[in-house]
C-alpha cells in the first residue's frame, strides 16, 4: 500500500510546475514575478500575485492554472479545483485543457473522489492521447474506483439486500397468518364438537366451569376453606373463654 501511495504521488505531481514560458503574457508584469516566487517555494506570495494577475486578465487561463498549482502545494486541494475549473473555462488550446484536466484529476484523487478523477483523466487524454502520465493516472483511478465503489452504489446494494430480507419476512408473516387462521378454524371445530355434548368435553371428561375449574374441584376447595375458617374461629373462641389478650405486634 505504501508503494502504491508513493507511485501515486510520483505521477500525480508531475504537472505542478509554473508554466512561465508558455503562459507568460508580455503585458502582465505580475505573472513573471509570481512564477519566480513559485519556483522559490514562496507559495503564499505566489498565490497573492497570481490572484492579482487573474483579476487584471480575467479571460486568460495562465494565472488561474498556476494559482491552482500554488493552492494545491499549500495542501488546499479542494480550493485548487475551483482555480482549475476557471482555467478550463478560459483555455483556448488543447494543451491548456489537457494540463488543467490532468491536475483536476489529481485533486479528485487526493479527495478520493475516484468517479470524478476517472472523468477528469479521460478528458485529459482526449486533449492529449499521447500523454503517458495521464494514461497511467486514468488506469489507476479506474482501479481505485473499482476497489472503492461510491457510497450511493453501496446503499443501493444494501437496499436490495434489505428488500430481499423484507420479502422473506413478509412471506414468513403470511405463512404465520395462514397457520393462525387454520388454528382458529380448528378451535372453532372443537367448540362445535363440545356443543353436541354440553356436559362433557371431546375426551368424555366433565366440562370445566367458567374460570377453568370443574364443579367438583370447586366444591372441594370451598370445603377446605370452610374447614380452615372453622379451625380459626374455634381457636379465637377458646382464647376468649380464657380471657387472655392476644398480641398482634412485637414490643419494641
């Protein structure tokens, strides 16, 4: 992976040089000064002068292109792409467009926006099919895009998986509902059988009374309760005869 990053940086940085000879304008005295500052790595000063040059010659591609390179050198790649976009707008030759598209592709690669990077390098090759660096970067961008698909595509795949799971759940739910309906029908059939014999259930046992307790069992429970109550009452009466008070709480 480290080797891959090294290769990327090697080829992505190839075009980031101030094009003094090609883009120099005779009437623009600020541009040569900015190019000299860029060559001396005085990027903040170069940026300021490129902006001045661009303001004085707003229809030229030179200053915004070199401005983009200067901003990129200051690790502000997201801002650099706006300068390259203006350079593309003002470009008059295929060579100018090629360089701007190539460096714009470098910006997108740096941002890991591989979809846009592929398109930028493709456009660079359209303007100069012979450039091997652009061709290499284009192939690299396509590989990175394949290995790192956009999040939207991943969401679509996740949605498909979710839909499949939902369909499966719906199928299971429908099956449960059908089974439930079948159970209800079976219960109803059992109830109809019991109606034929009001005293017995389908097994021939005595039918339970409301509440789930048979009449015989209910009578036995009541008798047991009555016996316990009688025992308690007899004990209370015996204590009354003796005349002794009954303690209900512990003394503290």
